[in-house]
């Protein structure tokens, strides 16, 4: 009798546990687990604004040097150097910090997603919805 009750108890526990195990496994397609989140600096992009502004300032400063052909050479060199410097300044000003979220997908592949602020935490179960990373809630 005791043995029968023991097996019935095990059967009840299994019956309660199996649906939750099946539920945890119900997300097969495009699912995974967050394995890391790290903040990284994303390089800024240079552009025409920085180059033009730098070129103008460099040209004006170069024009102040020398006379005749030396003045022309200094103006051209100043404009070129200024354009380069302006482009580098624009890159530095436009750099930003982003959070790189790495996800080990159920298919074994690792994917990385970039966010300004991560919507998930390390260890979260996640899935892709319209190619966007979303915390998996089982629905």
C-alpha cells in the first residue's frame, strides 16, 4: 500500500512537472539565451561638414603664412590639413556608447544585437519578433 502511494505521488509530481517542461521548450524557432552584455564605443563617422569646416579654417590660417607662391602653398596645405582634422573631429564628436547583446540561439549559433540601452538581461530567455530581440514570456 505504501509503495502504491509512493508511485502515485511520483506520478502526480511528473504530471505537474511535464507541462511546465513542455512549456519551457515550446519556443523552438528564433529563440535563445542572452550570454553577455557589454558596453562598447561605436566609432563615429566623418563627413562633409567636418571636412568643409576644417578646410576653410585651415585655408584661412595657411593664407596668413608667407607671400607669393609660398602663400599659395601654405593655403593649400592648410586647407588639406584642416579638412583632415575637421573630419577626425567630427568622428570623435559623433562616437557613441552602445550595448552589444550576445545571444546563444537554440540552433547553436551566436548572434549579436546592438542597443542604446539593452531591453534584456544576461541569462534571459529571448526570441526574435520581426527581427527584434524580445524577452521570451512563453506566449
